[in-house]
C-alpha cells in the first residue's frame, strides 16, 4: 500500500495543477525576451502598499478594479502579501499569500505563493530610485504589473512608466489600465 502513496499523491498534484490551469485563462506572451531586473531591491523600502496602475489581464483578476498589494515582513523572514481588488458589485476580495526572496544578491527576484506549496515567479524588473513606482513581471513574459505608491499618477509619470515597460520589450497593447475609486 505504501508503494502506491507516492504515485497517487503525484497524480493528485498534477490533476490539481491542471485544474487550476483550466480555470484561469493563460495570457499570451507579451514579452519574449524578459530582461533581468534592472536594479537591486532594498526589501524594507519595497514593503508597504502599492497601487496597480495597469496589468496584463489574468483570469484570477477578471473584473478587478482598485487593485492594491500590501507587503510586510513576517517573523519567519518571509514576506506577507495581501492583494485586494474591488469587484463590479463593490465587494472587495482579498488574496493572502507569502513571498520569499530567491536572488540574494539583488533581492529583485521573489517566489510568491497564494495556495499551498506552489510558488510563482515575481520579478521586480525596474523601479524608481525613490520606490515611487515599480514594474513587475516574470521570466515567461505572460505577466506584467505597473505599480505605484499612489493610485493616480500625473500624465507625465504615467507616460514615463508605460514608456519604460515598452523599452523593456513588453507589448503595450495587452496592458489594461486599472481604475481606482
């Protein structure tokens, strides 16, 4: 009986992952040559609240506006992640997760998990020197988030943020602006 346990657990994990993939639409690749992060991250300066300015639409974010992400250091050295979104009916949903830095020299590459032992890549590809904005993606080029410390940017700052993402090779036609109340 014990010899069947490992294959059964492996099959269950594969089915669960396959089910998740079927539930959430995969975004097309928007950057076939994702660059390495441009700058190091001082994690204590990155912590706090971020407002999503625009994103590549993902199945798990359909219908989300007023999107924020809050990061805080946990006692175990990992980072708590609380993502919030306002649905069309006004209801706010939250996803609680955890992150860990996987690139100690720069601190710009993290792994994030919102369920179980499954982690996804989270790369801070670039940021403002004063940590007022950040561009976040992952190596496959399917995800992109433009973040700011404030929900509203000046037209010049927003144009500069979009321009920087385009310089990094991202297809800007896939970007979906986020509305904030």
